């Protein structure tokens, strides 16, 4: 039952229901207060009412910070995600209340960011928005309409199709060859293994000797990008690369950090004068090569670790000349 009272010259209607947060609103006339209360009670009885009181007094910034602490820090990509979300919390849009996150405000944010970063980065940021809002609705009782599905996303960038020539590959290997005693001797075999195995960078850096079976030529990957473990086959060349490596006392196959690897690849790319090359391009190259040996996409996905054949097609770039030869 609603209670109506005169407070500071205005009429306040207050509705309390067991198990629900009280809802109150002030009006200039008692008639308007009663009308609002009757309408709201009808919606509550029908189950169509959504209490947005908490959303109205909660800042987006507070929700982001809570999401970082309770959700992001428990994920595998916590460092990268936490860095991006903390940057988002410093943006002016984070100072809005949750109910003020309208499609218009999000679209303004999208257009502003597109002037500074790539389409892919903005798409990723909008995905963060949606994940945070949905989690807040499910877990924290912050009732609101998620505006992200109503905002047009930038066009997705085309997948990279950078394939090094044999000459470029030779120059890269030469640039990665250690010249002095204190040089990092792991980068060259790691790079060759990446091209031979088609593994992701994180999977390679996470390899441990107890998960390698050189006789069966397999490598067990406990955690992959999609959150599942997998047992991946190794080629003869990949196995030979592993056999040539010294055993690290701590069990890591390649005791190299992601930062050290990135820095080494950057230096080698500059030294070899190779344009537009990323370490991840080796995975594209490897999958393209494997496709010639494994024309069955199901078998190819078992090696590459893709759950979706649609995603696999982004990495699989067959040579039209080879396809023409197969056609006869």
C-alpha cells in the first residue's frame, strides 16, 4: 500500500513491498502523487515494473571499478583488461549515472573514440560496456536497459593476411640469431616453433615440459584462449625444435616473458627491414601451410584450436594458384 505525505511543500508518494527496495517520488499535487502510486502498484502487481532506484544513484565509474575487482582480476587476461577498464573509468562517460547511459551518450563516446583509435579497439570497448552492464544487472541488482545493442558498431576490420616471403623469413631468422653471449637464445627457436605449431603466443609461452610427449609428438595445453584445454599434435620439425632445447629448471619450455618476446621481435623486424609484421602473423602463416596438409577443416581446427570454423576462415588463406592446380 502506498503512503502519501506532505513534505517540505511537496507531496511524496512512497511504496514499500516486502523483499523489494522502497520507491518514492515527490509531486507538486497530492492528486499527481496518488495517480503515480496507483499506476506503479499496478505495474508491480503485474510484474512489469523495474526498480531503477539503485541505477539512478550509481555512477558508471563505480560499477567499472567494482567489475575490475570482482570479475576482471579473476580472468586470464586480467592485466590487459584491468588496464583498459581503468582507463575507461577515467573517461567523462564514466561520470554518468547508470540510467544516463543512453544510446545517444554511447554513440557520442563511439564517435569521439573513433577519432583516436581503430575500429577494432572501439568494438572491443563497446563489448566491455555491454559485459559490465549485463553483469551489474544480473549480479548487483542495477536494473536498467542495456543501450549497447541499440548503438551501431563500427565496421569490423578485415583480418590480417600478412604472409612473409621466404626471403623475409630468412632475414627475420638472421636478425633473431644471437650474436653475443648474453643475447636471448630462446627467441629464434621459439619463433620457428610458432611457425611450425600454429600455436598462439600465450600457449607457447605457457608450455611446460611435463605436458610434452616427444614420443607421441603431442603437447597438452591446459588453458587456451577459449577457456578449454586441448591436446595438440606436433609435426616432426616442431618435435625436433623441442628436442634441441635445453631443459629449464623451472619446467617452462620457453622461459621468456611476453614483453621480452615482443621487444625482440620489434628489434628483429627493424633490423631486417620487414614492413608490417606482427608475431601473431606466424600463426596465420602456419595455418595456411597446414591447410595444404590437412584440407579437412575439422582436422585443421583440431590442430589450430578453433572452436568456430567461421573464425578459422579468418586465419586460413589458401593460395589461389595452388587451388587452380588442384582444379586441373
